């Protein structure tokens, strides 16, 4: 019962005054009213000594009036009623209305005198009415206002109709606690008649009506939700209402019969959690089990119900029975639901391991299920019960590394004892232990130098690597030796070997013997997997041993080059180079002006023109066998947050950078990653006509050289350069037909599927960033660049069909990269593409073409008013039966989640979504959830 500080205060006051606090919210507030009234009556005020009923009537009418007015004025923050206060003249009129309602015979003078006394007393305090601001009257707390509003609704009119009206109102959330107080008062005052809350309020409210435009309550089920809230509120806690309580829970759980959003599911869990343990055991469990045994409960809705069951009841036999039924359907969405419940609530490791083994292909690529698996405390026991193949072990190891943050106990003490694994499962257990060590002992980056530039609103920090190489002293020497011994085991799967080497370098400084051992390992494994780069980066080893990092990368890109680095890999040499760089930078910064500092930062950022600033390192780089930019890039790291914002790229530096791009395209050799920042929008090009013309020539060269048979130049390079030039040269639109004719459409649609890696600087990342900056889908403090948007949207109506299609696919990048729904649904929804473009692709046989078609449809002014196009989406949203349909399922789900639903078509979209919600057995739980989310949005309840 003690759910808020206010309730605690009320209870303490009641106890202080010799009373016994009740367990129900409404009864508690009523008792508080009586307690305060009794205390106030003891004071020397004539008015307070008058009729209690008149005082209650004044409080209840004022509570209702204030709450009613606030409901109609919440959008106007300047309106005084939003504060739930009445000016004195309106307060006087309200009191007069109450007095006249009960007394038609007193003279105006008598009534006015009473009103004067009410106002005078209220200026000090009239029981619970106060004057918090001069000339304004109301209640100190909103909860008091809501309680008295409920008293008014109970006393005036049909109380059940009043309750039904408030629960079903458009602004029902505003009346939520008033409705709960009213229901509580009905239960307390009317006893058995309170069952009409279910029969005359909740059920009728949710029934379908003839007017289809007013039928939203049948799908939103406000009556069922309120039934649950009444039970959770405690109004029926007395044993005399046990049957009624069962009926309300039973009806309330009908919300499980269709889709629920994440927010609704959280609310449902909250309501059931508030039930007493006996109510859970005697009522909730029985109702849930009967629900599953009924004929009309679709399997697509089981996951939510099983989640509720698993939260409170440890009966694994029932859960296993229902989970097995989901597995036997062989529908991927239902099998994933089964795993979600299994990994959360079933503890039998042998049973779970068998399920994981039998349905491996269904779950291994699903990130949510993988995370649930990795998060289990008994994960190691599960692995021991599992007959893993070597390929499964390697795949699972890679996933453990990719999602390693989920695989780490939060506060578990590290076990430093290492034993030789005898099985594949034990290797994976060792892997988890090693990852925990990496997480606890990884090197943290500390930025040593700060560059202040007056023209920028922020500073720029620089980290010089190889400065934090202190030996870790708290590691047992036996552990360090055992890691070295484990590395001699040639039977380990590659992921285990790689993580052991990372731990080795965390605990050991490079010296001749261990460098040679590592070199032999790299020789045997010249092509390292991508996850090793990520793990090396996360471990922080690149901050400690930059040349070792360079050697690994060089060996991966070009076999057997590790030997070239041997003379520079010992710790003292790596540190001495860092000291030389540190000294040179400090000397430069002491003398440099702002313009020179900007040129220096841009050189570091783009790796172009570094020879001007690091002439002494040129010979060192040449001896090692690397480029200067590689050596400097290994030793210097910039803080990237807001780094490019406001930087000005002078023409001469732009010329150098563009020349590098030109050479790379001409030779079809990928340039170094750090070149890509010149294409992002935060940086300002101080352009000359020559620079723009040169950049245009490079784009034309790209179009000439582009070929799918070569890895470089990539499609994303051409897109990035075109979009950057669009900022400075409107005439670049002339090249659009050539660009979008040259680039395959599937290359454009792949841009948005690129997963950003923190250690990567690829063009796909910058395409997303540059579009986000101009369209401002990611920031809230800068307005979108309307001129740029106008230029871009011209592409969507271009005479060339491929230009319209290609630019629409890029528009999808903007939409999908935005985390702000208000951006997606507001101004992005004003941009439309021709529906016929998507229709053309949707009918093609090639799955890649169909994915393009789905994307185009999601951006179109979709003709939802036509039955054939309603069925097009509905048929494709239904539970997939083939692998091809499964591949497109996510795209169709995203379409229904993101497609613009214009106000003039709201009714048709509502009808469409109702068709989905009406047939939950036909659709997956994800489709049902999305449909409910969009439906709530359309009816103004999101």
C-alpha cells in the first residue's frame, strides 16, 4: 500500500491522531479527509463548524471543476487552469453554485455572506482548500484534486456511466487516477453492486460498435486495462470481493489476446506485480493456465503470457510443455519466442542444451536470443551439457567475442586458475574467463595534449600512445606463466588462441623471445578475423604498443611482413618514438597560431600533409616499411566528439586530399581510412571554383572507373562525393543520371545495413553522418539545412527513373539512421516518392529487387484505400512459410513500422491495422506489436 511518499505521510498522520490506516487508496484518502476535517473543526472558525456535507460538496465541486478545466487547457501552458487553481471571482462563483444547489430559499445577502466566509477561511486554510498564490485557490497536491473530483462524480449523475465516460475518453490518461478513486469509492460504498464496474463499465466499453470510426476501444481495450488497474490498486483486497477480483483479472488478461507494445507489456507486468502473493497463487496462475488450455488463444500471443507466468510461478513443467508446443510449430518467430522464455525462466541445463542443439539454425543469428544465452549465470553448465561440433564452437566463440560485454559477470571475482581445457565446451568456458580478464585490465585511453583554437567553440584532445605501458603488478605470476603455457596448445580453436594472445600482451612487455613467438603465430594465421581487430581495439593494446598494432595490420593485409618490424617492436623503441612525437608536437603548438593549429588538426584527421609537421619521422617510417600516415596514425589518436564541427578546410589542403582520392581511383587502390572525414558535412570547405571543378572531375573519373568486379572504388565513395558536392554546386545534379545508372541499386540499399564499428572509418559511416548533419535527424540543437534538403528532394522527382529510385534509397538511410521518431514522422513524412516505383520492383523474381521494392513502398504515398494494396501488405506480413519469405519478413515489418500514414488516410490505415489486430493467429508477435504501436499513434494514444 505504501507506494508514494504522500501515502506514507497520510498514514503517519492518521496513526498520530489515534486512527488505524486502511489498506485501500480511496479509503485512505477518505480517512485523511475526515482526520484533517476533525482537526480543523477544533479551531475557532465558525465556518469549519458548519455542516460537514456542505464542506465536502465545496471540495468535491472545486476538485471536479479544476480537473475538468485542466483537461481542456493542458496544451496552453499560459492558461492559469493548467496550474489547477481558480481566480478569486471564479472561486466565489463555484462556492455560490454549491450553496444554491442545496438552498434555493436563502436571500442573496445570506448566500454572499457565506461565500465571503468561505473565501476568508480559504485564504488561511479551508480544510484542504488553500490559497497558494495571492488571489488563486485550489489544492496543495494534485492527488487531493483527483480524489475530490471522484467524490463529485460519485455523488452526481450515474456513477457507472461517469466512470465509463472517463475511462473511454480521449484524454483518459488525465482522468486515470480520478477513475481509480471513483472505482474505489463505488466498491467501498456499494458493496456487491460494485460488480457493475465489470458488467456495466469495462465490458461494454470494449465491445465493438456500429460506427467503425468510433471502434478503437474494441482494439485498445481500455475496459480490460482498467479492470487490471482496479485490482492492482487494492480496492478489492478484502476477502468478500474474491470472486469479483477473479473476474476482473480474467477479463483484464484479455489484453494478451492481441499485440502489445513494449510499453504496454511493462504496464501489464507492473499491474500483476502489485497483486498480493495469495492473489497471484490463487487467481493469476489459474487464469493463465486456463487461458493456455483454451481454444482461442493464438500461439503468436503466448510469449507475453508465458513471460507473466515465468515471472511469478516456478512450475517448469507447465512452461516446458508450452515451450515445446512452440518449438513443434517449426515457425521461426514462434521458436524464437520459445527460446526467449526458455532462457529467462527454465533452469534445467540438459533440457535447454538439447533445445539449443536441435534448433541451432533458428537462434544462432538472433542477437536478442544470443544475449539472453550469454547473460545466464549457468551458461558454463549449459555448455558442458551440449555436444558441440568444432564449427559450432567456432561460431559460438565468435559470437561470444562480438557480444562480449553481455558475457561478463558484473561483480564476480576473477578466478586466476587456468587449466588445460579437455573439450570444446571447456575451451568456450576458458574464453569467457579470458574475456572477463580483458574487461577488467584493458588499457584506458588518456588524452595527453589539448589544442585550443579560438575560432572553435570546443577544444581538441590528442592521445599519444605507448605512454601508458606500466606493468600490471597485481596479477599472480603463476597466471602469467599459465597463459604462456596455454598458448603452446595447438588444438585450441582460433578465437581462444587470439584472446589468449591479447591477455598475454596485457601482462607482458614486448621483448625478442615473445615477439618471435607471436610472429610465428601470425605466420601460421596470416588472415585474422574481423573480431580480432575489434577486441584488440577494446583491450586498449593499440594505446600501449602502436608499432605492434601496425605489424599485425600489415601482416593481415600483406602476408609475411611481420619480420620487417622486428627491430622496432621492443618496448623501449616504441616508447622512444612516442617521446619524440610528444616533444615535436609541444614545440609546434608553442609557436603555432590558430590557422596553423587548424591545418595541423586537419592533417591528423585526414592523414594528408603530415610530412610538413613530422619531417623527422619520415626516415623512421621508411625503415620500418610503412607510410608516414600509418606511423603517425598509430601513435596519435584524436578525440572525435565534435572534432570536425567548425573546422575549415583551406583550398590547398583540399587539393592535396582530392589528389589522393584521384590517385586511388585511378589505380583502383583503396586509400587509407582517415581520408573519409573530408566528405562529412561538419567540416567547412573553403572552396574555390578550382577545387569544386577538381572534385567534379574526380567524381566523373569515379564513374568511368567504377566496376563491380573491383573492390575499389566502392559505390559508397561515389555517393559520398556526390552528396558532398551537392552542398556547394547545384549543377552537380547534372551528373545524377550517370551516377545512379552506373551504381547497382542493391549497393545503395546496403549502405543503411552497415553496422558502425567504433574502430572503423569507412565511407558508409560518413554517408550516414553527412546526411544526418544536413537533415538533422540526430541532433536537436541545429535546424536542418533547408537549401540542401531542397536540392536533394529535386532528385526524388527527377525525369530519370533510376535517379528517383536511387535517391529514394538514400532517403531511407536518413530515415533509418534517425533515432528520433518525431523527425521520421514529421518532416520526413512530407517527402514522398512515386508508389509505382516500388510496385514495379515488388513483382520481380530476384529477392534483392523485391527488397528494393519494399523499401520504395515504405517511402511512398501508399494507396491504402485500394483493397488490392491492403492485401499486398497483409499477405506479406503473415507468418512466413519459406526461407525467401523469412528473408523479406524484416523488411515488411519495417515497412509497417515506418510507412507514412497521412492524416487524410487515417481512417483507412486504422481499418487496415484493425484487420491485423483482429486476427492475431495469422501474424507474428512482432507484427502484432508494431500494428498496436501504429494504431495507438493514429488514435492519439501513443
